[in-house]
C-alpha cells in the first residue's frame, strides 16, 4: 500500500532548473547537490503548505458546487 502524498508530483516532464544552484551558487552539473536540496526543501515548506491548502479549498468548493440542491 502506498502512503498518501503530502504534495503533488513536481513534474511529469523534464524540470526547467537553472544551471546554477540557488543555494551554493555553483554549477548544478559539477557537484552533488543533496545538501542544497535539503536546504531548499526546508525553505519551501511554508510555500508548499499554502499551495496544498489552496488545492484542498478548490477541491472542497468543487464538491459543494456539484451537490444537487434539495
């Protein structure tokens, strides 16, 4: 059984990432950026929470709109 995702998939196609790392400023193709990735994830947590709250609100509005009136 798969666990429910906390955020949507990032992309279904190639990501358009800049050539230079926004954390360390070095070229992404020359080094391992696992540490940079962890730092970036920590910085983006609040943005993802807000995004997922918006997605949930839109889904709730759609369900309410589709309910038949009595």
